[in-house]
């Protein structure tokens, strides 16, 4: 039976429209092959939304996103809007959409693509085969806890304060996403905290352990964050899925991403309790190469694969996209950002055509 999904496309700024156009063509082909009817609708976000409506996230965009099954975002921002006040900046639109869709879980994979192994700063034998998913809590913890601010003490000295706090329900909901993610992957989950020092981490550990009783098919372990950082660069292959709070996740997801050495290849997903999730590349709008057909569309294509796997539960379609990307690289096709000696240089559109040819062969 045909499955129907309404997908909101947010091309945004810079290279956004170029990489999203390539991705949509690929989704259409995979949809036809697997009897999936994607209904695409487009909306404004970022600088282009500021130009047309005065706001980086117009209400109509948020409404359209809320009424859809998934949101596929490209990138926002550019020189033109860099000097606007913060509430009118394109980046504010990004924070607003995450908040507006209640996206509390951020998933960032760090997968070594064999053809790009030389791009990692670590030795090939350490990183070969690395396939990690970092599940980061996105809307709580020290970035949002109160009290926060810079206050004056009785002795007129300034004191900066932030509060790391998590409630049981906040931990439970991110733990649930993480266990379900681990189930779809290698079945191993490592929870990272600082329970030897922080009370908030002790609560985190207790709740994750309790939740683990419901997921007997997932092997749960715990690490302190300092040890986790060390293990990530010492022996990253030991990890499958990692779950952690906002601050630790911010740091560890960047460290894990750099194991792959190529940030231009990395997708991400932000999920809430219900649909829609938001799927976007980790990189920005690359205004320096916008409109020149030089952009690498692969992080966007891999973001669409995450949408299929984690947002729409269509793992077969996701695997087709991922396989096409690996095959294109195996055949030696490279955009400028990942180019190396002996490879075949292609632009954004041509890379899209290569992917289509592989999918249709
Ligand atoms: P960037 O990721 O846009 O670019 C960094 C460098 O990587 C540039 O040289 C760029 O050409 C290159 N690059 C990035 N993606 C590429 C791709 N797909 N193909 C080929 N080359 C690629 O980061 P930046 O320069 O710091 O920021 C540019 C703009 O993007 C800013 O306005 C920033 O605020 C915004 N930004 C948006 C997001 C987002 O939309 N999620 C994320 C980061 C930055």
C-alpha cells in the first residue's frame, strides 16, 4: 500500500536551495521505487524570510511545519543579514523552529565513510569502522536552568551563575529516544554523565538505568564525561549510541563528528515526542560558494536518509539513499570540499545526477 507523507521543505539561504533541489529529486525516485508518495510543500526561513516578511521564522512557516510529517531544512544565514539585531537574524529562526516544534532530542551520527578515511586526524586503524550516534538533550540542562545571569554579591563582586537541572520526565523522554535509536542501530547504549560529582547527573543515571529495564534488547553502560571524551579519541569503535545532556552533548557531538574529518558530510536530526522531526545538515549556508554549483549535497541527502529512518520509519528507503552516497564516493566522485588526487571533480548538480544514476541502475 502507498504510504503518504507531507514534507515541508525549508531551502533557506546560500547553498540551501541548491542542495535541497538535488535531494528532492532523489527522494522522488526512491519514493516511486518503494511506493512512497511524498507531498512536498515549501516555506520560508532565515534571511530570505526576513527579506520577504521581516521575520526569520514567519508564523505561516511554523504552522506548515506543524501540519507536516517531517521538515527537511537546508541552511540559513549569510553576509547580508550579519549586522541585524539578534532577534532579526536568520539564526534566530533556527532556534525558534526548534522551540516551536518542541524538539528536545538532537541526533548526530559520526560515521566513517571508508572512501574518506584519510580526512580523519586519527590513524586509519583507530577510526576504520566507526559508526556512532550521539543523542543529545537539546532543551534542558545548564543552557536553560534557572537561576542564570551575572549578579552582584554583598561585597559588590560580580558572580556568574548557570544552573544544571533536569527533571525526571526530561531525562525519561530523552532516554526513551536514545533506547529506541539504539534498537534501530547496534543495540548498545552508553549514557554519559558526571554522577561522581553532580547530583543532577546522579538523577540522570538513576532514571536512565530504570528506563533500561524496559529495553532488555539494548545493552546499557554508563561513563563519566571525562572518560567518555578520552575513550572517543582512544578507541571510538567501542561506541554505538551515546546519550547525554545538553552541555556534555554539545562538546562530545563535535568531538565525535571530527573523528570523521569531514563536517561537510554530516547530517543531523532533531526529534520531539511526536512528528514532525527536523532534519538538516550540520554545515551552514556556505555563502562563499552559493550559486556557483560547487556545494556538496551529500550531507543534505544523508539528512533526508535520517528523516526516512528516524522521522518516518522507512528504513529501507533510508538505506537506499545511504548506499547511493557511499557508491558515488566509491566510484570516485567528489565535490571540491572533499576532493583529493585522482578523484573525479563534480559540482552539486552533477553529484545529484550521479546519485540518480546509481539509484536507477
Ligand atoms: P559554513 O558551514 O556555512 O561554511 C564553512 C566552510 O565550509 C565554507 O568555506 C563553506 O564554503 C564550506 N562548506 C560548508 N558546507 C559546504 C557544502 N555543503 N559543500 C561545500 N562546502 C561547504 O559555516 P560558516 O561559514 O561559519 O557560516 C556561514 C553562514 O551559515 C553564517 O551565516 C552562519 O550563521 C550560517 N550557519 C547556519 C547553520 C544552519 O543553517 N544550521 C549552521 C552553521 C552556520
